C-alpha cells in the first residue's frame, strides 16, 4: 500500500514545499471519498495543491472561480436551443469533471454555493427534470478566504458539514520559502508531473479503505468523543451522526495510508482537527484549539 | 455573552448563595444583611471585572468591619441569631477570597450550613421545599465544579438525581436515628417572633383587633365526636379584677384553695390540641378540661397553663366534658369576683332594679339581662365606636354597639352590682372544620369573650351574652373569610355572592391546611417522645434494637442502590484493558502518569523518553496491547504474553 502512495506524496511534496501533513490529509480525504475545504488567505498555494493532485491522479481537472455574480447555470451547465435539431440540448458546465477546484467559494452568493454543494452530496445534477450523473471519481476541493475578509458569504454549518475535511495551509517555513524563491515556477513543474495513480487504482484503494478494521474498543472511543461534544458546554452543538461517520472513514483512510489494517485511537486523533474543526463551533476558529478539549478530556479506551 | 467555564461556575455558586441567604432577610438585622448583600454584589461584579477584587488589606478591613457590626448587633457571637449572622457574614467574606478549587468547596459547604440555619427560624413545609430547592442548586454547583462538561440543565438534573438517591437513606435516618432536641440556647429570643394573640388583660378593642386576622392559633383533632358549634368554647385567661375600663386576671391565680373538686357530667370529648407558637403559656382547652398531659397544669381558674417554653409548636392530648359542676367558692374567690371599681352609678342601680336584680332569683335575673340585650336595640359589631370614659355605662345606655367583650364585661358588671359573683372569660369560640384533615382550625378571628356566673349548686356557669344578641356568632360560627374581606361581622351562610367567590379559595385553603397539619404532625412534631412511641408501635423498644434496625436498613438501601448502579454499568471491562491498566498503575507508582486523552502509543513514546532503561519492555507491552485491543484477529498467545509481560514488568 505504502509503495503505491509514497511516490504520489513525494511528487506532491516536491511541488508544495513544507506541507507534508496537509498534503497527507488532502490525500487521506481523497481516499475516504470526501471533499476537501481549504481555508486560508490568498497566495499560500491552495490552487497549486489542487492542481498538483489532479495532475498526479490523472483526473480531468477544472477550476471554477466563484465570484459574487456567478449563477448556478455557470457551474452546472444549461440547456441551449439547437436550431438544427429543433430541440433543447444540455450543455454540461464545468462541474462535469473528475476534480473540481471551487475557488473562493465564499465569495459567491448562497444560491450558487448550494448548487455546487448539492452536486457534491448527490453525485448527480438535475436540470429541467433530467438527471445527469457526474463523472467518477468526483472530488471537490473548495477554497475559501477567511470569513473576516471583505466580500464573503460564509458557508452555513449545514453546508460545511458536506466537506469531509477542512485544512489550513499556512505560511511555509523559512527553509521551504527560500527553496520556493530559488526554484522554478510551480506551473512549469506541474506540467512535468506524470500520473502516479490511475483512476482505477484509486477506486481500488478507496474500496480497500472501507475494509479497514475498527474494533469495538475503538468505536467506544469514537462514541465517547461524539458524546463529549454533545454534552459539553465548550461547543454550541455537538457532532452529527454524519460527522461521526466521516470521522471513522477519515481515520480508516489514515490507517490505510500508514500501512496498517486496524484503526488506532492515534488515527482518530490525527484526523480529528480537520474532520471536526469546521463542524464544531466554539470561541476559536483554529481547528487545533477547537478540538483541544476533546483530545485532552476524553479518555482513550 | 459566552462565559468561560470558571465564570459559569462562579455565577452558579453566587446565584445559589443568593437564593440560600434570601429568606434570612426576615430576621437578620438590616445592617448585617446589607453588608452581606454588598459583598455578594461585589463578588458578582468581579466575575467579569477581576481587577476589582479586593486585596489582602481591604479584606482585613472588611473582616474588622464585620466583627464590629456583629458585635454591636448582638453583643456577642453566641446564640441563634448571632451564630447565624456570623455564618452568613463569614460566607460573604469568603466569597471575596476564591483562589483555588478548594475555596469553592469550602464556600459550598458553608452555604449548606447557612441553608440549614434557616430551620432555626422557620420549619414550615414551604420553607423546607425552598431549602431543598436551593440545596439542589448548590449540589448542581458542585457537579459543575467537578465536570468540565455538564451544561446548567444537565447539572441540575444530576443534582436532582443525587437528591433522590439520598432520599431513602435520609428517610431512614429521620425515622430511626435517635432524635436530638434542639438545645434551649438556640431558641433564645424566639418569643419575639411568636404570633400575638389574646393579651393578659381585656381592654376595649383588644379582641376586635384580632377579628381581622386569620392567623392560625391552634388545631384540634378529635378522637371521636366533634362538639356542636355552640359548645366550642376554648378556655383562655379569666378576668376578675377591673378598674372600670381594663380587666385583668386575679392575683390569686394559683391559689390552691380555690381549686375545687369539679364533677364532670355530660358528653366527653377526647382530642389532640396542636398549638401554634405563641407568646403566652396558655393552652386553650375545650371548656372544661378534665384530663391533660403532665406538661401542662390547671390553674385555679380552670385554665390550662403550659409549664414549658411556649415558643414552639406543641401538641397536647386533652379530655374535656361539656357539662360540669365546680361546687362552692371560697371567700377570696367571692371577694375577687364581686369587685367593683367604684360604687355603681344611679343609672346602673336603676337598671338592675328594673331587671329585678335585687329581688328575683339569680337565674331569673340573668335571663332578664339577656333579654334586655336582645330586645333593647343592641347591636353586634366588630367596629364599635370608641368608648373612652366609663365604657360600660356608655355602652349600656348610649351607643349600644359592641363586640363580644363589651357584652361580656357589661354583663359581668351588672351581675356584680346585683351581688352575683361573676367574671369574664376570654378565649376562642368556634372553629372551622377542615374536611381534608378532619380537624378544627381556630384562628385569631375566633377570639371571643364570655361571662361566668357562680350559681349555688351549679358552681361557675357559662353565659354568653353575645349569643343573646347575635346567636349566629356562637351557633353558626363566624364566617372569617367574609369578615376579613368586608371588615364586617358576617355569619355564614348569609351574603351568598361573596361566599361563592371565596369558596374555591376556601377549599384550596383547607387542602393546604391539611397538608400543613400532616407536616406538623408527622415531621415537625417527631420529637424524642413521639419517636419512641412510633418505634415501639413497630416493636422497636430500646436503643440497641433501634441501632440494629438503622444499620440493617441503611445496609439494605446501600445494597439496592449499589446493585442498580452496578447493573447500569454492567459493560464488562475487557481483560487486555485490565492488564494494561495494571501496567499503567505500575508506572504511576514510579511517577509516570498516563493522561486521559493520551493514546497508548503516545504514552509509550513519552515513557521511553522519560525512562530509557525500561524502553524495550514498554515498547513490547504497548505493541501487544494495541494488537489485542484494536486488531481483528486475536491471538491467544498474545494475551498470555501480555499477561506475563505485565506481571514481570518493573517500573
């Protein structure tokens, strides 16, 4: 297993410097068939990351730049009258690709946001009564600017819940930044990347992830974590059952990436900040400090 | 505003302390209570503005102020009031000094003591309910202190659960634990808080003042039949001496010679009299008491006197007879009861002559006086005009409006002029039958005065001149609700409209009275004596069997509770976890503690770092444990291996 994923991660790390943990989480999210939300200020490499992943996985890649005037039809596509055949014909929008980068999703209006988010949940879109399946695998990486920036429509909790993980990239450290400054342009490097994982292999791995064993002791710990969020006063509302499932799936993917076949509490703890951080609201916006009481107070069983 | 956890606990604690001390406002000196409130508000503000907290010097000053305040108010620190105030003030001062978790506990326990001091003042069922509620809030505070989670509601829920779990044991302790009577010093100054009822002298207005009060004086539970309303005369102080305006008791109150042998005839009534706390030692027995407990004594005027402290509720078992003959009277007694403030005026002499007072037999004269009241436009009213000078004559000849005391005193005066020994008896008449509790309730508004005339061969005989003018007063019982509502004397069932409006209130009141009566009877009155009575009825006769029962019941309850708790937590602890915990315990003994949220791997890495000497063993044990606990295919060998490794592990 590790042999399959190692070249993938290594290649990605050669493009995005000094972000091993975030890249691993992004790949983990992909293996768990979840969508990824990257929240950070502009220019830290959100787009590069998604572009790199698409390239390495050999997926059709399309970037949708969300603006405040984007309409659902701009994302999904529209029916256009074909004069020759004298009927309406559906022209699929940019959404019909295997990997979508929804850039600056919180700059668009809620109407456009929900068009994308519905597609993410159902893996299909319905236009004028006809249902069109989206390609598989279908993977959305959305980026959003911190909500305190001007001109943002923050995603409601119900839609944040659709993203399996939220990660923050943050500034590179000094050494990585120097390497970036002296190196070649990232896009030319991306152009040179070769596919490391075929879509078929990916589907295979995704299947294997679901077969990772989770013992009852581990499920006890998982349930204790969920129960804590529901009872504690640290959080406004607890984790939903869907969040619990997400946590387990992500932990399984993480286990798989580490080359083991049974989930450990350590795996849950590793994915917890990015899986639970955006689903729990508390005084802080930083995922690590949001889940800190959970990690400290819930006894590992 | 989102409070952080510590602030939430503080707010919780301060609110519960406010609730606990609130009822003390009734009996604490205003200055001390304001001082405490100031401290509480100060602390409350400091929840948000921590830099307003006083420093050591200011706290010292506050302590000095508190000591001075307490000392000036109570001239000492002993006694019920001073002690209670000391506790409350100490609580307030300690609030300003919360530094560690330990202080929070100390304050909570102090608050429990302050809550229980409330019972030194008031023991009603409402107060008990209130104290139980605030204790619940206080326990919820302790619950919050001890758990980072637990929102307000769930903390309260847990507290309620704790109280319910404690209930069986507290009931057993209440019933079986030897009762300790409150020491006398605790009840010092208590008389001041007792209700004021009849006074020891009769003056114009002293009874009508009570006419508007529905305060309970006593309750009576009859063992058998209940006497008819016109027999319900509850005997109080007897007034013989008068200066024309004021009537007081004879000085020969305990003159043994005057205590004649009384012969009882007629219906006998057995009852339990439950007196509310009062400022006098009088026990208002049904006229005429024959058997009574040792704690009371009967004086020469046939009034029952409590030998003990009257400042608390007490129950007396009494037997009374409706008819009696007190026999002869002594010279002193005759002299006492013929006393007149001065020679009667001509008008009086004329009236007595006119009513054949000087020639006709005693009973004929009495009848003619009574019919004089009945026929000559006399009126019965709760608010008679004020008669300052020579009230008896003014009443008889001018105003003719009067309350029972006017009729009784005028009647006695006329008797004495005619040479018949007579005296005024004060007490209560009537009583409302509470259908819920099956007892009579006698209230201040039932206060009454009547007359007694000594007749040859009959002894002291009761005459009620009020009955002549307003027979409803004694036969139908005063309608107290209406009397209080309208300020007029009303006799039920007149004035139906108002009556109906008040009837539901009345039945609610009766229900409440019934509950209160049971509370009094079964809880408050559960004294040493009543306990031993109750327990011997269960066959528990001595201390040793009492202790055996106590221990046995507590053991039983503990077992039942333990069993239910055990049953709800029956999830079996896995064996590999037990072994791992044993390993952790060994490490803990060596000073390395596993944190709650720490995974086995992280812990092992930390231990390896701290103790390189045992790194290998730690690594192995952790690996096997993780295999056993989280992996799919368990191997029996692994389990044995872990067992051996843990057994031989030395930290």
